[in-house]
């Protein structure tokens, strides 16, 4: 499931955009709001405490071998690295990770900067999933509306359908690839706490941007608030 959920969510989003051609942007925004709060809650209640627990375990191990390095104190730095790194990625992706696509309205060529930045983002998101099935649900719910929005935008921009399919297929494989790589290579497992802290920073930035971004009319409406609260409640009980 940890491999299948993130992959299927993007492919389902792609198929929804291809066959249903959703016109109601409001519903997608509500789904984004739900996914943002759901993902943030999972990050705060599950991933973040376990990252610090992993760092504490490294501290005990280091103490037994008379090493003085405090892994816990460096976790905050790696979280900030993740936040800054995501800001850099968004410079190239134009905010596609949180449902905003600021690209030319007409395009035929593959948007390579967007493609590379989104794939790198998805790859990193997948790395903690080898130990967090619940987070896989959060990533999947987060990716679904993004896939619908991206596919719809590409169709409206006149991009070749084969290029769109290639884009979404590779994008869908990145998170499972990150999970596989992190669970297979021992060198990466050694730095699990630091890598996960970077992912925490990335998820903090993405989810908080989705939640606190204003609507087009710059009003924080009741329906969006209800979606956010529902996301928090559902994530808490997972």
C-alpha cells in the first residue's frame, strides 16, 4: 500500500481530468484545503515526533561510544533546510505543488523545470513512507487534486496528450521510487532522521501554504474552514 497509494492518486487524478473535465474549481480548492490540513496534521502528530525520537536514539548510541554530537539539536536546522529547499523548488515549479500553476496559457513544449522540480519534490516526499503508512494516505490525498489541476491546465494549454501522459506517469512513480530507495540503501537509512526532517520542512511549507492561502476574493470562507477542520479530525484518528 505504501507504494500503491501515492502512485494511484496521481493516475486517478489524471484520469479524472481526462474523462470528467471538472469545471468547478471551488470543489478542487476545498479538496486542496482538506488535503493540506490532513497532511499537516499527520506531519505534526506522527512524522515530527518520530523524527525527534529517531534523533534521540542516535544520541543514546553516540553516548555509548563517547560521541558528543547532539542529533536532536540539529533536527530543527534540517527542518528549516527543507522549508528553504521547497521555496527554491517552487521558484521553478511556479507553485504547482499547492495547486497554483503560473505558466503560459499556451504551451506545446514540455515544461522541464516544472517537471524536474515536481519530480524531485515527490521523490523526497516518498523517503519517510517506508516507515509511515499513514503518511502515504496524506501524500496520496495531497497529490490527487494536484494531478487534476496539472492535467487540466496542460490540456487547456494545448500540450500534446502523449507528453501529458509521460509527465504524469513519471511524476506518479517518483514517490514510490523515493520510498524504495530509502528502504533499500543502508547509507540513506543511516541518515533517516535528517532526511525525514528535511521532508518535514517541505511538508510544513506545502501544507501551510495550502491552508493559509486566501481565496480569489481574499476571504477565508466557512466552507473552506470546515474542510480544514475535517482534514484535521480525519488525520488525527488515522
